[in-house]
C-alpha cells in the first residue's frame, strides 16, 4: 500500500472539441445529420413511431450506396479470386514437397475461412446517434429513470488511486438528475486507502460538482480538466469563471496532496494506535481496526481473506433541490441558484475467504448488483473500470435515447459506447486506440443484433442481468422470479426484483437500519452464491477470462438486442497500458478468454435460434481467432528451412503463384481502404492494427493456444494477471513507460520470428550475389524476399519495443537491421558453394 497513488503533472490527456460553445452544446444527432457527410446518410423512414406517434429518440445512419455497394462487390470479387486460387493450387499440386504444399494449403484455407467470417458480419454497418434534445422534450428531468453506476477496482498500485478518484468525481458531477442515480465503488482489494479516498472524494465533490454545474465544465474529471491546454468556456458567467477556477484548482491541489499522502497517513496513524499492544492492525480514523486488508497482513485481514464491507458514504440526497448561497466572507464561491446536492455514494468490498473462488471482476460486479438492489434498485445499470471517467457530462442521458425509444427500446438489453484512451503515444505504437475494432467491427455488429459487451462504458437494463427474457419472446407477463433459490437465500433481494424491472422507476431513499445492514452483509458473503445460478444464468458469467464478451453473448442468445452509441465529444475516456509487456498481457487475457468461450457451453455454434445468424458467425469468429497463430507461425518460420535447404518449393509454376498471391492480398487491402473510409479511421490506425495483429499472432496467440490446450488436458483454468495501469512517467518524459522493456517468455516467439526473417533477407541477398543478380534463380529469390521484408515492416513496433530506451531513436533500429542483414549476406557469400543450375529456391512468407 506504500505506492498506492502516483501523481503526475498533466498525466491524463484529453481531446477538446473544436468550435465555439454553441456548437459544443448542440445535440450530436442534429450536428451529424445536418453536416455534409460524404459517408453516412440517414436511414430513418420517418420522424415518429410507436404508440401515439412518439418522436424517435435516436437517428439511424447507413453508409452511402456509392461506398457500400463497391465495398460489397469487392468482397464478392475477392471471394471468387480466392476460390479460383485454391482451384488452381489443387490442379497444380507440388509433388516435390507434398508436406510443405499441404501445410500451406491448410493454412491458406483457414486464412480464407476466417477472412470470410470477418467480412460477412461487415456487410451492413450502421451508426446510431442519440438525440438528446428530443429526449429532453419527451422525458423531462422529473421522469428520467434511475441509474446505478458501478465502478470496479482491485489494486491501488496497479490501478492508481489517482484514476479511481477522478472517475468517481466525474460521475458525481455528471449532468443527470442528482436524485436519480447512485455510484457504487467495488474495492476487491479491501484496502483502507480506497475507502478513505472515497471519504475525501465526498468532501471535495461538494465543491467540484457545483463548480461544474455553474460553469458547464467539460470534462468533469478534475485531473483531465486542469490538464487541458485550452479550456473553452461554455457557461453563462464568464466574470466569475476565472476566479472560481483558480480557487477550485487550489482546492484540488490540496485534495490531491491528501490523496497522495493517504498511505503514509494510514501507516502513521496505525503505528500510533498499535504502539505497545502487540497488534499490527491497520486503523481507521476513529482508531477502530479496519475490517478489510491490513498493511501488515494478518489472519482474516489478507487480500484473499477478509470480512465484507458496505459503507454508505453519501446518502440519497432527496428529491428537493438544495440551492447554494451567495459569496460571503466565509465562502468565496457564489453558488446561488446552483444545486449543491450530491448523488448517493457507496463503498463495497465483498467478503474473501480461503477455499472460495472469488471470480475476479465478474464476482465483484454480481456483488454490486445485489447490494444496489437493496439500496437504490435503479432499473438501469452502467459500469466503468476505475480508469474510465465521464468525458461528456451528458453521457448518462445518451443511452436512455436507446432504452426509451418507442421502436425497440423495450427489447434493448444494453448500450455499448466506444472506448477512447488518453496518454497513448502520438504514433500509437502498439495500437492501443484500437480504432479498427471500436469504429469498424462494432459499427458492423450494430447492423446485426448489436455490438458485443466490452466490459466498461456499458449501460444495462437490470432485468437482463437477472436472466429475464425480452418482451418480444414473453408469451405473457410472467413473474420475474420463478425459482427464488436460483438467486440465493435472501428474501429481501428477491422481493426487490419486481421493482427493479419497472423501466420508469426512479431511486427512493431507504432507511439503513440493523435489518438492512444484516441483509447487505449476507449478500456479499462468499457462501451466498452456493447452489444458485449466479455466474451462469444470472449476473456476469464466471470461469472465463473475458467475462464481458460471454455475458453479452448470453444476453444476445436470449433474444435481446444491443446498441452502439456514438456521440460527440466521446462519452468516456480511459487509460491504456502503453508498455509493450503490459499491452501483450492484456491481449493474452482477451485471446485466452476467447478460446475458453469456444470450449464452453457458450459456444456460438450451439446457441438457440434467437441468435441472429450473422451474429452467431461474429461470436464464432471472436472465439476462434487465436487459432490462426498455428499457421502464421508456420509461414514465418519457413525461412529456417530455406536457410539450410537449396530446394524448397511451395507451388509451381512460381510466376502464376506469385500473381495470384499478389492479387488476393492487394484486394484485401483495397477492401480495407473502404473500411477506413466508412469507419472514419486514419491510415495510421489501420497500419498499426495490421502491425500489432502480427505481433500478437506470433507471441500472444501461441501462448493462449498453449494455455487452452493445457486446460483441456489438465482441467485447470488459466490465471491472467491484472493489467497494470501504473506508470513511471514524469513531467520531463510523459511517455517514459513506452520505452520500458520487461523481458518475459511472451516476447520470445516474436523475437525468434524477427531474427529468422532478418537472417532470411540476408541469406537471400547473399544467394543472389553468389548466383549473379541477372539469373532467374536470383530474381526468384529476391522476389520471395519481399514477403520477409513485409514481415519485418509489420514487426517494426515490436523491434522498437524490445530496444527499450534506444527505441526513442528509430534510426538505430534501421542501422542494426542493415548491419545484421549485411553480416548474414557476407557470411553466405563467404561460405558459398556452386549449386546445380536446375535448382530453384523460393522463400515464402
């Protein structure tokens, strides 16, 4: 706990929308629809729907036909070309190297199959934009439904408290009726640092939230707001703004000093109380022993062994506004006519006991789901990781446009927002922004049954997490709870469920008495879920690393649909691991979890008929993509054999084979350019995606496949470490962590591929020099070398990464590569021996 929080100067970077205040406040839907967009056009047939011709609450947009039709046509043309390529290869079977030919045929067949699965789900991309102005007209402040906001954290070191407090502050200051939402923080580490940080947050929020409301501050995460280079003013009192901002900034600096010193303060306080009594307890402010994890861990006070804690830090504020007062001698802030209330804030740390599987984040989310049912029981739930803050204060309103829309709102289970990240290096070396996925794949799924659940920035309809079917498939209004024992043995919880299903329900104050405290304690015990359906048919799914994807799959399988919400500026922003090792570990967890899904009862192939056919294909593709590593590694290690063999044929005749290969690869990239166009991403985003795909396919995916194979044999699941968000960056070098290299076995396969292809390029040049550059053999070898050069270009970010601090100067990498290639070439020429004229060597990538 000593390194519980790391403060950085301008640590979290934000994007500031261009334009004046009026443009920033205009409804996103109107701005987009009115713009002269050369890609997207409106797909709405009318302006009203449902009973009583209710206005639409969101706008649907589709790709213009001039882009979509050529895009689809090219997919068809490439499919025909790939089929012709396979037919030609089967007709011209290579009898000199049958095993190699057969291997490449199987590999190419899998490449073609996975490409087809991927493209089938992208035939109808759809963008949906919330209309906040219409929502305000139709659903005023008084009738907006309640929301429970879930925030999860597990470790104050890997997930610095700096991120957590700013996330919670952005939630408490959000632009949503104050009495209609509540914030819950789940601290799975059970540390006193997080609890006391929340008490400090409650104190500072009493100043921060009114300041944000008075001056229309964006974003409402103070670290991000004060870190902005430009802060355009959108409020109505510019005369007070500069003075108020200066004072709030000073208060925030003092607040962060208190947060930074929490670990030291807690330790000193504990030492003072423990002096001479022989007990090394971690002490709270009143001297009582902390019921969670102690600094010096002891029996019943370890990270995996401690009591459950539920503490209401901020109670429900009530429905009546509490306006602030004018400035005075004691209060320099003029908050007259500003609502001073704060939403409900609750700290939770579930019980941990030895012998129980705590189920990581999924278990924590299910505990919050039960606790919130007794304290606020909002019909809608939105969850965040501790490092994802609200970047657009209206973000809680936007998903309501989909949930309350008269067309199919009742059948919408969840609304997923794209993930946007701060602190990524300008060149996005390791594709942390992942725009190809968030702005391409998700928009494509939006045209089917809906996007998959991505773990954070997602609003749920509460009843979907209870396993309830969508209205369209209910024959009648069946009871929500048919078998109460499936939900555990808490009568209070099961009794709360029907109220949680009422879409229009708000949040009402509850009396926290001894009976309620006992019920809350029961809901977070380790044994509560024994014999129940939690983690399978109810709540977030267990025993799979990617609990988010499989939970969304279970909901889609029941017949629910989901929506992908695009708004400007981005609703939420988070922090991505820019360190190579942490980034690879993150992808390892995703890919390993995907394979677990495939080998579980959540396999898309055995889902029921309610799953859209193309949605089934999408989930099947999501759960099998790591298998491609077997064939990619084979292709990338073929040069090993070529270095020792002078006759290596994959396919004859060579010229025709190359022509086919170039054609199908070129068409794939042309199709990719169309996706770049309709997804609104840059060429750099697309290139980084291609590069990191190969990096992952040569190092991460093989590890995931190996882990999965061991699980199938031994029955033991995979253990994936928490992705660290800690940083060593400082004000002098913001991206110092980018150049930190930590050697782990995960880096070895990709390093081997890099070395082999460098050696292959050198050997190819050496052979061409030895044979004579004008010979056919030399030309064939040099042409084959192009694929090895392509591999090196794709592995370029990885090569920079393993260079550590030397990677700051890319020219060093080019010099090293040229020297290595020259050394291999010279060595080959030195050891050259004449070959028979008829021998032909070919290196295939």
